[in-house]
C-alpha cells in the first residue's frame, strides 16, 4: 500500500514538473488498492491536468494570433483569456469600422494601449477634417488658364461675353488676387517730369486732370 501510494505521488510530482517546464501533463492512473482519499486526490489532479492542457492550447493559439480558436468549455483556468479573446475580437471589429471611416470608435478596456489607440483615432479624425477643409478651400480657388485675349495697345482683356475689361478688373473677377496700386520708378520719373512741365504750362495740367 505504502509503495503504491509513494509511486502515485512520484507520478503526480513528475507531471507537475512537466507543467512547470511548459510541457503538457499526462494523467496519472491510480492503482486499485489505493486509499480512497488518494484516489480522490488523483482524480482531482487529473482534472487539473486536463483543464490546464486545454487552456494552455487555447492560450497558445491566441498568442499566435488565431482569434477564431474555440475556447474550451467549462474551463475556469481559461476564463480570463476567454474575456481577452472577446475583447480582441471586438477590437478587430472596431478597427474595421475605423478603416471604413467611422472615427467615433474608442477603446477603454486595454489600459495604456487604449490611450494610444484613441489618440490615433482622434488624429485620423482631425486629419479627415483638415483634408475636408482643404478640399473646400481648393474648390473656392479660381484659376486663370488657357489663352487670354488681350489688347496689344491698351492691355484690356476680352471676356467670354466679348466685352473688354481692364486688366485689374478681369484678374480680380477670375482669381483670388487683389491689386494694390503703386507707381514704378520709370513712371514716377515721367509723372514728375510732367508735373514740372505743368508748372510752366498750367493749361496743360488742367487738361490732363480733367481726363481723370
């Protein structure tokens, strides 16, 4: 009896060592003449080994990225990992929703990862808003292109209605450009010279100003 009991304990101890080294544990078969208490212990340990082996296989599949693996039923050792599997499956679905343009998705069950994930989604949402504003701004921008008919003397431009417009007016109406009038150095010399001449011939100066 004692030898059989010791052999059973050694067998159980050997399987426990296998578990500690990451190996699969085998069940231990009790002898017929064992004490009922030892038989009960052996049955309990065997159930533990089976439950551990099943949960370990399930966890290994999750670690390899197989989220569709079937969780072992009625296995309390794997219960936390079942919850993790459900969370990861939901996260996968959320990622697909974000890829489809739904930036309302948020994650709250994965600690620091949740903060990083949510920050990424918010950045994507802001990027989409910025791109939308940019497209809207680009739609409002007017472009001048093609051949523009312009008078070689007065520099007026003929529009689509065959009317002639001043250069400034035409560009202002067909682009976002605005004009700020000044005077170039050559014209300044010419105007200055004209003003000096006007001092000598006031009637000419009056004639010029009356054209404005």
